């Protein structure tokens, strides 16, 4: 029934027909089994191999038992068990031999991946200039591991040969001691079968020896060529770097000379009346470059005559240009000048390092293959996929660039203010470009405070207000004249190749000056290459930032990554319009690097045809000005989960925080310290504790309900947050949680009696 193929060492494919027990009605059914890379999968037919797998067992953690001459059982501890039957004992033993080989190798590979941190550390440190040995060491180590694996295959085959040889010897001895009776035929048949098994195992050992020899011969010359090529490439890179350094020095000298000559020319032009106007005109000729590939609009340089007209000549544009341009060019705000008395007390020095991430590996497919289409929050994930930070702390990272809101609060024009608010909405994604780790799901009632009032003028509080669906409420109040609040529910789906994370909820920014109230929502985050390849993150979708006070609107578009696009990756474009739909500013940039904006002088329909035959809008703009740029990552960030300077300080222990604060979460603390096995055990304990508390709360709610109560009084909605209250938002009409006060007063008193025991 199986292919006439000798079992081969693990890592090579072994396939064939085997009977599998289905149920008491159909009994054993013929199925096509494939053994490859330590995984045993089965299909109804061979044609299904390309599209539909009926089940898979990882042999590294499986047990293989033999029932009788033809039956055997494979189980991974209760979740999956296959009862299989071969056509004969020889066929069964062929599968047993192949499965034992695959199981031994899979177990070895898993042990090596868990314990080989020193081996992989050869390629971890950054290579200093002039040193190119890290990649060579990595390749050499890989080759050595492959060769070592083949040696282990030989050892396993040798053990099997010894076992089958001993059994064959015993059978032969029994045959010699027998007289010619009726049992002689059975014993002779048994000897024949055992001799066949011995031949099969011997063939497997011979094949392993041949693979080992072929690898050794192929790699000897290959590594010599690879090493020589690496040496040559290093020499070429050193020469190129030397040339670039010389060119850099030359350009620096040329730039200094040009700056000095320009300064002299400006001094001369300022002496005569009317010359300064011409100088300003020349300076404004650095217009915003046209975005040829923009999907909705094109920007082109505005006619220089716009810069020489007075405010009365161009209605609706220049009437507010002068005050805006002055405020847009203002220096960074001096935040501590308002409270000189606080400067007498030295600010707390925040930490700049956390323990390096351990080099633990995990078989992702063994966990994720059964999670396709499920909600991410309902999948029990080990901390290997996490970063040592909670979702509440990750939400607080939106304040990385709070200076944008500080500047927005000082703007005279609501349209200018919209530019800063829109840039702030984009800046929150800059921390995600390298952050492929998953934050810890907060426990119900977990909180996180971020008190930066003395340094930056704001206080932030987050609380996990719901568990199913998971929802976190966030409230920030700033002494600089703004308030930020949001309630975010994360919906996520695993699609096999990628993971989609869809934040649901509205973000509100309210400014005291002008009483402007802005709202917007977040875009979809996609994590690609979940199963195979290097993880990378993309943001895609559209954001509408709306000023509900004035009717101003900014439409931002996050372009999804496309291999065939000629446009810059991670691009964001947007237009700021007033309530009448007239464009005033154009924004452009990338969500991982910077955003720029430019004033619109004129707009018209025309240009190249866009999507669905529609014409793009052409905007004539002044030169672009930078409104936001990403802060550089701290030194050594690649070994610290690519955390920013703010993220590194978020989980630092602080006194007087609430007992429910994320800093006190034990599994997260253990993971940050590099004790991942203990963290996994602690994570399971906390989750089980949360489940038991929820069951008890549901029982209490069910006992209190009466038959006249509606479904709105269901037990799972009985929980009430401690610091936030549920109400209807007057702007959006949504049911949201809004901060009701009391937290910072409780902190000042040191009184936390109402906090639940969640850790």
C-alpha cells in the first residue's frame, strides 16, 4: 500500500498509504501520509497535498507505541492521537523506523535551538569597520551543525541496527534449538521478516553515510570560495568607505565656503532698500517637489508672484499666511520657563538600558498552525513572542512626540493646528517599524500611569476596562493646554502568512485655546512573514482627523507596501481642508521617518488620470516645511527589542504607583530579566487566576439577576472599571469609558484600598 521506498533519515520526505482510524461507523480509512522535517501530515488523497492538509503532528513531542503486528499509535499528549494500521508487519516496521529517526532528529533540533545561545552569539554582535568575520562564523557554524546532525543520524541508525540485529540473533538461536515440529514454519517466517527489517535499517544507514560524504565533499571547495569572496568584498568595502570619507570632507569644506559667501551677500543686500524683497523671493524658490505617483493629488511649485502680493490681493490664502508662517518657524518651546520653582529640584534620571533579549528560539508553526482564523487575544501565547511591555504601556508610547500637541496648543490658526495634530496621529506609528514583538495582554483592572508632569507637563493614565473584547481606556491631561483621551479595542486575525491588527475606537484631542476638539481613528497594522522569512510591519488605511468645533478636516492616506510600486515605502499623504472643502495645506512624508507640510496657493482639477479614470487635483504650494521627524533609537536598541528612549523607561520600577500598575506585573518583570521559562509559568498562573475571578463574578451576577431583567444585564457586562466610567460620547455617540477622576488624589494620599488583587 505504500511507496516501495526505503525509510530515510529525518529531514528527508517519506510518504505512503496508511489506514487511519476515523470513527466507529467508518472504521479505518485509507489516507496518504507524508513525513517531512519532523512533521507527520496526512491527506485524503495525493492530490490534496497542494492545498488541504487534514492534520499534522510534531514528532519532537510525540510518543510512538506499537499495538500489535500491524497497528501503531502516535500521540502528542492528548490533543492529537492517530491510530494507524499498516498492511503488514514489515510495512508497519518501515514506518516505525522512519518515525523513530524523524522523532530523534526533531528532538535534537529542538534541544539545540533551546540551548545553543552561545552558538548563535557568533553572528549577534555588530561587526566593527574592517571586520567581516561574523557572517563567516555564522555560515561555518551552520555547516558544522548540519554535519553534526548527519553524525547523529548515523548514531541513531547504529542503535536501531543493534536492536534489530539482537532480535534476529535471538530468533536464529530459537530456530536452532527447535525440533522439526509444526512451529518450525512460523519461526522461519519470523526470521525472514526480521532479516528484512535489518536490511531496511542497514539501507537507511548507508544512505545517511552517503549524504554525510556528499556534504563533506561539496562544502570543502564551497567554503574556500565563500571565504575568499568575503575577504575580497571586505577589501572593496574598506576602499569605498575611504573614498566616501574623503568626499564627505570635501563637501563639508565646500559647504562652509558657500555659507560664508551667502552671509556676506545677505549683509550687502540688507544695506539697500528693496533688495531684501528680491532675496526673499529667491529663498522661496525652494518649492515642494511634485509627487508624481500620488494617488489623489499632485503638488507643484506655486508662482513666485504669490510671495510678492499683499494679503488684500489674494483672499482666503495670504490673509492668514503671515501669522502662520511666523508661528510655524518658531523655535522649540521652552517648557520649563513657566514653572521656575520646579527647576530647583533635579529631575529624575530615567534608565537607558534594559537586559539584552535572550536568544531563545521557538517552533512558531507548531503553535500557529492551529490558530488560523482565530482571534489573537484568545490564543495562549508563550512570552517568546512578546516584548517586556504591556499593551497599556504601548498605548502610552503614543506620547513619544507630545511636543507636537504642545506646539499645536499655541497655534493662532485652527488650520495650522490641524497640521500638528495630523502629524501627531502619524508619529505614533514610528515606534512600530522594528517592533515585531507582541505586548502583554493586560489583565482586567490592570493600570499604568505615566507621570511626566515635571519633565514634560503631562500625566497619563491607562486602565484595562474590559477583557472580552479587550479594551483599554487612556486619559492624558497636560499643563500646556491640551487633553488626550482614547479607548482602544484591538481586533486581530491570523491569516497564515500575515497577521492583521485592527485598532477599534476613537482618539480625542481637546485644546483649551479655541476649544478645538479633534477626533481620529487608527489604521490597520499588518505583520508579514509570520511563518517563513523575516518579520516586517506595514501600516495601511486612511485617517480622517476632524475638528468638530470648526469643521476643518485632514484626510491622511497610508499607502500599503507594494513590490511593484515606484513610490517611496511607508508613504503618507494628506490634505488639510476647511469646512467648505477648500484645501489649505498639503502633508507628505513617511510614517517611520518624518512629515512635511506646505501651504496651498492654488488648486485645480487636471494632471494625470487617477484611479477609475478620475482626474487628480493639482495643488500649487509653497516650499515644504518639516513638522515632525523621528527620534533616533538608543545605542544597542537592536538587543533591547528596538525600544525607544521612552519605551526603555516605561517599565522602570517606581514608588507609590498603584498595586495594579503594569510595572508590578511579575511575568512581565521575569521576561525583562531574561527568565522566560519562569515568566511563562507565571503568565499561566495569572491568566488562570483571572479566569477564576471572572467565573466567580459571573456566578454572583447570575444569582442577583431576576427574570425581568434584559439581556443587557448579562454577567459578562457586570464588571465596572475603577477609574473610568462608561457613558455615551457626546461627539461620536459611542459608548466609551471616560476618566472620572480620583487616581492622582489617591496616589497623593497613598490610599489604594479599592484596587483589586490581580497579580
